[in-house]
C-alpha cells in the first residue's frame, strides 16, 4: 500500500498483495466508517486511486465520500466483484481519461460520470439498468 501525501494518491502495488482492500466488506456511508473518515480529511482535496494487480472482493462503499475529489480512478483488471459504489458525476477534478473499470466483476447500475470525461471502458463487468443521465451531459465522450 502506498500513500503519497503530497500528490494525494493511494496505490496498492507489489506482486505479493492479494486479498481484500482493508475494511472493504464492512464499509458503508456511515460516520464511523474508516474510509469515509479518511476521505473527509481536509488535506485530501484531490485524490488518485490505482490498483495494478488482482485484489478481489468489493470496493469500499465509503470511497463514494471521495468520489468528487478523484482525478484518476484505475481499477482495471483487478477482479473486483459486487456493486460499484461510486458516483463520479461531481468529479470535476477527474482527468479526461481518468476512469478505468474494465475486466472486473462489477454488478448493478452503470456508474455516473463527470461531464469532462472523454473515454471510459466498462467491458468485462455485469452492468444492468439504463444509461445514466450524466452520460448525455458528457459531451466530450467518444
């Protein structure tokens, strides 16, 4: 696990890391959730989240508290399962190609996206439901 306080990034790296993200299965939107508390710290004004190997299990639901702060969110090919818990519609710091979610086992609704997004790859998941309104607002989407 790497944390760069200056750049505001959290990265899971190293070929020996396997298993669940800490406290992911217990995470919620509750005030006592450690991920919610982590996201609410004033020093976390812009965040980058990247995982570069298979982790498995759910993403922490409490990460949604940070969704508006992300400039990059890359979990491609990590083996995540379950409902995708984040709504990126207010992620105005997000880079134009900053969301990578492909080749996991996400289920549930297709995620909301920010208006400046130019590209997103969702293949390899099991999305359901209608396309969110935020996708029609994202005029740069290719």
